[in-house]
């Protein structure tokens, strides 16, 4: 245990930087996935509303409002 604690400070700095970067990249990817899902949902709803006319349009808008994207983030 003593050898592990007395390692060079540069190695500790490298481990700290790599760990921090991994956390930042993971958070950024999770954020981008959420944004992409929202954009895809918005695009699909817009296409569905654009392609309907008349009395069915209100039903499509109502149904689209109930199909909000489910955003879950699983933790290991």
C-alpha cells in the first residue's frame, strides 16, 4: 500500500485529468442524446401535423401531445 501512495505526483495528475475528462465526455454525450431525442420527436410531430387536414388535425395534435418523449437516464 505504501508503494501505491508514494507514486509520482505526475501520475496522480494524469489519472485525475483522464478521469475528469471521461466524466465530462459521458455527461456531454448524455446531454446530446437527450437533445437529439427531443429534436427527433419535434420533427416527427411537425411532419404528422403538416400531413393532416381538416377534422383529423386536432386529433393528431392531441395524440402528439400525449406522446411526449420519455427521457430516462440509467445509472450503472
